[in-house]
C-alpha cells in the first residue's frame, strides 16, 4: 500500500519560499530586538525567547529612519502570499 499525495512542483516551491520568508522575518526580528536592547535600560529589554508585536512599534520609535521595519513587513506580506498561493492552488487544482 502506497501512501503518497500528489503535490505539484509549484506548491513545493511556494512552501519552500513560505518557510524562507518566515525564517528571514524571524531573523530580522532578532536583529531588531538586539538593536532595541542596546538602547534601552536593562529593565525595559525585550527577551529573545518571548516577544510579540511590540518589537516593531518599539523599533520604529527608536530608529525612525531604519528600513528594517519595511523589510520585515515585506517578508510577512510575501509569506502570506505564498501561503495563499499554496492553499488556492491546492483547492482549485485538486
């Protein structure tokens, strides 16, 4: 008995791109946390293990001219588009 699911190459590529953008967005967030922690007192530092949406806002306040926020937003948008492509492609051409 063979348990294989036919998946097109486009869906596999979209999945790999989705994962790549997710990892890149996470790495950018870590860079932003590091830059935030350099500027704020020790009591206001953000943990690398437990953080949320405050990273983007705080970074934008401390570094208003930095393009890291734009890069992070671009990664998130591209990640969502890849996910939608995978879902729509799988549903329409099933």
